[in-house]
């Protein structure tokens, strides 16, 4: 039986693997050292400011390229990291 495909994504330049094709904002927050509630989670978008990712939002990791997430103080603006 073939090994199940793993999906890769980054949080702050650290690469992680995920067993499912989709991941929620809440699940991303729980990976690695974790992202505290006092910080917002963003997904980097080529040529645009980061896009805020909600806890219940589902991200498809099968998309072309590798999804890149980062955390930022909730009081700051996206893209001004």
C-alpha cells in the first residue's frame, strides 16, 4: 500500500507536514510552538499584503506552491511585519 501523501506548509519560515489536504486556521495555530490568541494569523499572498485567516477557515494545501503563514500582533496591519 502506498504511503499517504503529506502536504507541506510554512509558519514563519519553518516547514511542517500535514496528513490532510485541508487545514483550518485553528489547526495552523496549534502546530509547532503555537500561535497565541493575542496574535492574528495571516497567509502570505504573492504581490499582495497577507490575508487574515480565521480560526474556522479551511485552507486547501493542495494548491500550487507551498502555503506560507505568519503571525502578527492583532493591533498591527497586514504586510507591515
